[in-house]
C-alpha cells in the first residue's frame, strides 16, 4: 500500500503524520480516515477550496485535475504548481508527501466569487 506523509500543520497535524493510504480513495478521504480533519466545506463536491493541498512528492501519479478543479484552484490561497483539491486527487500506488497550506478560503462562507 502507498504511504501518505503529511507535513506538520500548526492546527490540523502539529507533528506531521505518515500512514498507509487506500488506493482509489481521495487524499481528503484518506486523511479524514486517519483523523486529520482537513476542511471540506462543500462535502467533497468540488465546489470550494477548503481542502486545498500542495503535493510535494508524487504529484505526477495522481489523476489529472478536471477543468472545474483547476478553475477553483485559481482562487485558492497559496496556489503552487502542484496544488490540488484533496477531495479530487485520487491516490494510486505511489507514496505521496502532502502539505496543507496554513490558510484556506471558504468562498461560499466568506463571500468570494
């Protein structure tokens, strides 16, 4: 099974984490299953950016982002070339290193359009 390494995040994962991931499941679902409470305001419907992550290693192994995800990512705080919405990024058999940005923008709640 692949491993996901989550880099330390002040609020969600102060020590960082490493766990075996389930292939075919999203990064978001894998993190939630391992008690890393990443925000997912739209309930993983690809309608917000609260589950934004930066994939530091293993990015190329993920499914390609669809246009809707790319449009949303354009509005994400701290966008990087390897940014993904974790609810849309499906794990395969490759290990991943993931960073949760310090901030996120909840477009629906905060009135962004």
